C-alpha cells in the first residue's frame, strides 16, 4: 500500500506575478536515506483555480546516478498558464509516493517574468 507524504507547500498568489509567459525555475536538494525507486519522489508545480487544476507538472529523481546517503539537486522550469481568476494559486511542493523517507533542503522558486 502506497503512502503519500507531502512537504510543506509554497503558495503564491497568481495576481502577484505578471501572469502567463512567466516562468518558474524550481530546485530542491534531495537526500534519499536508503535504497529507493526514483519515481517515488516528485518535485511538483501547479496552478489551481478554486477546485480546478489548471496545469500540473512533476519531475522525478533521475533513474541513474543517485546514491542513498548523498544530496542530489532536482530542477524544473514551469511556464505559468493563463489564469481563470485573480485568486488562482501557484503551488510548489515535494511528494513522496513510497514508503522510504527522503530529506529535502533548499526548496527554491524563482520568477522569470517578461518585461
């Protein structure tokens, strides 16, 4: 049976950005405690409007080159979709779908906005 563990979620109001065509550059350091399935861990970004998910993207740990007991950087770029309302939320978090723990550190979200 799979257990879902979520990190704390970073939330930003869509209205605080310049909207569509804004990129997020997201990174986090991940430390697998023991052997793992690379698809157990995901770095997630999404935009949510009320109860509707407008865009969802996740990246997993690389399938090779990751060793338990070592820090690994996971990155993604995420293009914001058009918003439905000014109250839409941008959310970024880490997800563990497996039973083996991961440590995370330095979850960073940078905005790259058009001029």
